[in-house]
C-alpha cells in the first residue's frame, strides 16, 4: 500500500492525492503518491513563510544550529534507506544515491557550523565620534525551485544556507522526485523548525512555481533547472525587484592532450560523460582530443564503454542506471538522430536496451568526427551522449572549449604543467578540473558557472552567504 505524502504548509501536512511517482528502472513500480498543490496553496505557503520570518530571523545561532545538526545526523544515520529511495525514484545507481545522501548530510553539517561563525565588521566613521557596523541579515521569504537530477543534494544546498542565515522558505521540488524532497522536509520539520519556516509545495512548475514567481512576497528565488525556465525566473524577479540566483545548463568540455595519461583521460571521460546516466549539468558532453592521442583514446573509450553494466538502479552491480523518464529518453534519442544527420559517426551505443523489468534503458552513446558547430556540440542533451571533437593542438583545443554559450565546468587531461596552468587561467568556466572529471565537486567551496550557465552569486560553501543574506550598514553617534 502506498502512503500519500502531503505538502507542508504552516506546519500542517495538507493536500489530496495528485500525482504518482514511477520508478524509471521498472515502470510497474509505483514509488508513492503525492499531493499536488494549486495556486491557493502556494499563496498560503508564501503567507506562512512571510509570517514566520520575523521570529526565525531573530532566533539566534543556537536554535538554527540545533535544527541543521539534527537534520544532518538523521540523514547520515538513514543514508542507505534514503539513498535507495532516491535511486528508486530517479534512476541513479545505489552507490550514487547513497553518495548523494551523504553529501546532503555533509551540507547540513557545514551550515550548522556556519550559524555559529556569522560575523560582521565595525569600523570608525569618517566623522569623529561615529561608529559604523556592517552586518548581514536574512533576505526574507526565499523561493527554492529545484530540478530532478539531484533530488536531495540540490535541495540541501539551497535549504541549509537559507535556514542558517535566518530566511524562511517555500520549497517547490521537481515533479519527478517528490519522495526525496518530502523526506528532507519531514526530517527538518521533526528536527524542530517552527511552523511556517519551511513550507513544501509539491506540484507543477507552471502552477506552483509560477505562483511563486508572481508573488510580491517572495523576496528571493534560488533556481536550478533549464535555461528556458531560468529566463522566466529572471524576468519575473526583475519585475518584482527581488534577488535571484540561477543554475542552468552546461555543455562542458573535457580536453585530452597528446601528453595525457590515457588511463586517467578515459576514467575522466567515462565518469564525466556517463555516470549518473549523463544527467548532470556538469557532465562532459564535448571531448576535445588532440590528433596524437585521438585514435588510441577512442579505442580505449570503446573498450571501457563495452564493459559498463547498464541496468536496474537498485541492482548493486549496475554502473549506469536508466534515463529518468520517457520524455528525457525521447530527447536523448532525438539528439542521437540529429548527430547522425549532421554527419557525426555513432562510434558506440545509442540504442535502447531491454532489461528484466520495463524501464528507460539506453546504451551510452559516443559520437566521433563531430564538429563544434553541430547541434550535438552546442545544445545540452542531458543524457548519456558525448561527442569527440578532433583538434590539432592545445591552442585549438582551448578555442573550441571556450566556443560555447555555456560556462559551468571544464576539464583538461595533461601531464604538462604549462598547459594545465594556462587552461586554468583561460578557460571560460566557473569550475575547472585538471586530470579530474568535469562532474563531481566538493561541498565546502563555491559552485557555479559563467555565460549562459549561471546567474547571480555562487552557491555552496561560505560563498552561499552572498545570496542568502543582505548587508546592513548602521551608524551610531556615541557622543
Ligand atoms: P528540467 O528540464 O530540468 O525539468 P525545468 O526548468 O523544466 O527543467 O524544471 C526545473 C524546475 O522548475 C522544476 O521544479 C519545475 O517544476 C520548475 N518550473 C517549470 N516551469 C516553471 C515555471 N513556469 N515557473 C516556475 N517554476 C517552473
């Protein structure tokens, strides 16, 4: 029997059955049933967050520390169960699901610590007898809108700093992954958050998300998702003169130079392009390879890809789980067809796979002979599809790497200190990796990109403070 998971509004679990959550590894498996909020509930949630803000913003570090620490501890204690449930609803492997859950626990732990470290500055005024204080305060009601590909880590890295710095929240998770969102909210609620501080409104982006964008009472929005929705968030936020932060797509390059360690390069490419079924905004979808290593690299890639175990996310042997749903699978297949029409050669994979249970299984696809002008090199596919672009030398590799509307991550595989250093300085990306996959980041340092990938202050680590607080400058004449 499936339990109905409800929305949390002003401290009450509310709502009727709205949508079913399907396991992409086995479409006969219903993960659960979830309430679907309408515009009225979104308004109630926003009003509750607004009413809770004065109390929470003045609650002091200990109250916030207690909730965040307790949340971290419970997530960590339940990592296997929560990680499994995440893998079941999203399709990433068990190891990836548990790893992501541990990451969420680490993030709550980090921001629990940050509540105790918030500091300000005090300086003498240019006017004698006057002191000037610079302090940080919460922004108010924060709208948090998240995508399906990191069902627990992305909500964690937005909710934890928002709460740590005294904000109240209306949280709208992606429709495909309500269980992970509900779980994290349930844990935070039981950890002792006062009513109204955190509200969960599961439902459609065009309804609940839009109601958040249209409300003058939402003071800031942190969004991760597609470029199209990101632009809507931006336009609506400008209209309401509110703060906003966007994390959107990527078309991340991994450069492989002649002097690279071949085994390291193949590890980076396979991990970066295909792990989590390629459904990471930091995935390496453009493999830019110099002539001297090109053929050896492709042979080694095909050999490695052939050994990957693609199957049910909940099977411990699986290395690549299914695509998240039918819509995404169709998008992946459409791009594979487009790549062929454009003249790239499908050197490996790209076909649908049958497994014991009905699911959205796709063999990782590798294109060779691609150019950087092709649509498969310019548009984000968001699936297990990567293409090799052959280049003459490092200079051409750097030019091609930077020739993209996106700028989230980039990587280079080389044993040359000169090229590694030059690439770190000249890559037009927010995060640069040397001899490491473009995906896979630390939780205590800034995350974010440039150009069409991101907008606004960085997320994560101490840099998160920039978005979730506003600075106050206070002058005192003490006589
Ligand atoms: P993806 O392709 O990753 O699903 P979306 O941008 O469609 O990217 O979705 C990311 C998040 O944005 C989801 O939670 C989705 O429900 C939400 N969303 C979609 N449309 C809107 C909208 N008009 N207003 C606000 N949020 C939206």
